[in-house]
């Protein structure tokens, strides 16, 4: 049994090792800076989608306000980065994201269904309006510029790629290990039936609040990484489209699966590049994709592939002729 199980455990490890080595070698390729920036954008989108997947995919709490945490991370980083540097600035953004998520989570997570969706959407809009009106702190509609990325006094430039993808790897591993833990199983029970979770002794309020705080921290991390890559933040970046995009990423890739946010984020990062001419209609495109996926592919791409793979494995056994 151990001999049969060993290849099953080794194969994923080898696959991820090869993927990691391939990603490490990208900056050494003779390509321009634009493809590197697109890959960085994909990595930041993956972190953003993972943050929502923790709340929506595993806990069943819908949120349309993650653009608010994204903005909080971006502005917190932009304000402290000139004084603290890159890594401390990212940590400050994470801390602010977790703190604000914990504070607003107390009243918001008492809501259910579309009331929760509307409450989180209102939060996202409120953060954008606050950024627009608080000119002394945020720069108002003109925003705040960010200094170029430096690590130990060395300007990163193209090597900022490694910071972004290292943060993405940490976020992915954290989400996978969390879901496989006892805490992750409690989240899934809450998603299926909160009353059953309470009957089993799960503190549903504290559990939902903790995962909401972690989700806010990861969304803020994504916002901070975005601010550093683009060297500025403005309220215009954190509109309704940004609130909808992680929802579409998670649903398209497959909610409640570790790879779902990764697949959805990569597709929706590359799609605007292919449809650059129609960029002003991106909210309509996201809405159309969401409707199509919910109607014809409710499990998402990863769920569909997983179901097809399971059916294919069972087919030889079921198709065997009886004697």
C-alpha cells in the first residue's frame, strides 16, 4: 500500500517543483518588461482571488467589498513605504487589512445572503468615496505616488517579479494548509449548515470573523503589491469592476478548490490583454462570464475537470462486460 501511495505523493511534488523552477527562470528570458508586468499582475490577481475564496468558497460568505481591503492595502503601503521600505510596508498593509476586516466583520457577518452581499458592497464603495474625499491623506482624485521598489538598498526593477511570486506562493500554501486543517473542516461545515456547525461545538462567529480577517489581510497584500508595481494609487482603481473581478475569478476557476482562484485569476488577467480594445466594457464582460459559468458550469473549470477525471477513471470498471 505504501509503495502504491508513494508515487501518488511524489508526482504532485515533482509537478510543483517543475512549475517553481520554470517561474524562477522567467526573468532570465530575453523578453521585454511588459510580459513580466503581466505575470506580476496575474500573481497579484491570484492572491486577490485566494482572499475571496477563503470567505466565499470555503465559508459560504459572499463578499462584493474586497476592493475596499485592496484599496486599504494599497494606500497603507503607499503612505508608509517611503519611510519603512518594501517588506515592512507590505507587513503594515497586511496588518491594516486584517484589522479593518476584523472590525467591520463583527456587524457584517451577522447578515445573511444578499444582505451580506449588499453590506460588503457598501463597504467597498465607502472606502472608494473616503479615498476620494480625504485629500490630505490620500491625495484625493490625484492619488499618491510610490517610490521604486528597493530591497536592502538595491533597486529591484525587473527582480520585483520574485517578491510578487514569492508572496503568491505563500498565500497559496497558506490557503491549502488551512483548508486541510481542522479549522478548514470547520469552515466547510459552516458553509453547508451553520446550525449543524454550532451543534458540533464550532464557534461560528469567531471562526467566520477570523477567516474574514485573514481574507482582508490577503486582499490588502494584493493591493500593496499592486501599488508597488504601478508606483501609484488613486480612487479610480478601486471601483465596482474591482469588486466584481475576484468573484468572477473564483466562480470561473471553481469556488472551494485550491486551484480554482489560480486558474480564474490567470484567465481573467490574460483576457483583458486579448480584448484590450474593449477595455471600457470589462464590467459587462465579467458579468457575462459570470452568468455563463453559473448557468452551464456551476462547478467552475477546476470542478468540471475534476468531475470529468473521476468519471473517466470509473468508466473502465463500469464498462467491463459481465460474464
